[in-house]
C-alpha cells in the first residue's frame, strides 16, 4: 500500500514574478504481511449420518468462533509470523514502530504509574491530530472499561455516558467506546486504551475469505 507523505509546497507571487519549481509530495510503501488460519476438525461419516443434530454445521460454527478469536488477537498484537502485524506493534516502542511511513503511533502517558486518570483521557483526545478525530473512538477491554467508568471530571460528573439507545455505543468524553477483549489490561508500561479513527489507522486485508474442504 502506498502512502502520501505530503510535501507539496506553494508560494505567493506577483503577476509578472518568476514561478520556480516547488517541492512535490512523495509516496512511501508499506508491505502488508498476510497469513493463513486453518482448522482441521475430524468426524467419522457414521456419526455424521447418525447424529440427531447437524454435526457438520455445528463444527462449522465452532471453527467460525475459533477463527474470530484468533483474528481478534492477531489484529491487536500479532507478530507478523504467518499472521498479521497487530496494531499494537506500531505503537512507540513496538516491533513495527519505525515501519509505517507516517511514523509510530504516539503513546500518551497517564500521569500515574499503573493507573488511568481523567486528565489522561482528555490528553489522549487532544493529542490526536484533528484530521483523525471525525470518526475517532476508544478501544479497550472489559476490565479497563470497569476502571474508566469510575472516572469523574472536576465537577464530579462521570466521563463515561452509557447508551440508552439500542445499537448505539456508550461514550467516553463524547466519543464512542468499542470493547476489544484482546487489548492489554491496565498496568505499568502497558497501553490499555487506544483512541483514533481505526478505518484510517489500520487496514485488514482479506485475500479470499473462509473456504471449506471436505475429505
């Protein structure tokens, strides 16, 4: 995938002034690592014929659930060995911090050694460039949500606002929250919360999709 690093320049000139060549934007590539995930469950033909439930469909559903768990973990912290590079590997200090043309995902300190503060949530929001805040959201796991729901502002109001409309996510400081089970727990030197526009920040490449081969 090619990324435009910008750099196009301009300048003001008079009507008859010279117009020398200006700087031009440049592209930089990012190589995407793909992998193959598989499952090879077995069942005899006799049990498939005699079972009172549709074992073939049941096995397919089990595989689908297992694939979802494996993909979710890989998209967060995958190491790129026959699997995707997880988004956390692009954070400052991560294995792929220098791989992306736009640079590493910046880490924002919470101000507490192993905790999250209300001020750090505000810092996280306003540290993100405005170009990425239009569709921004928070992602975190359920344990972290339990801690964040207790945070209050200076007027003792909760930063977390639960949703009372079906299908609408809860909000934190006005931005939606998505639960990602594989995000790290709150701990020293961990990154338990990410904030940004993930449609722009992380690309998932699905080559073919799921195929079933029966033997």
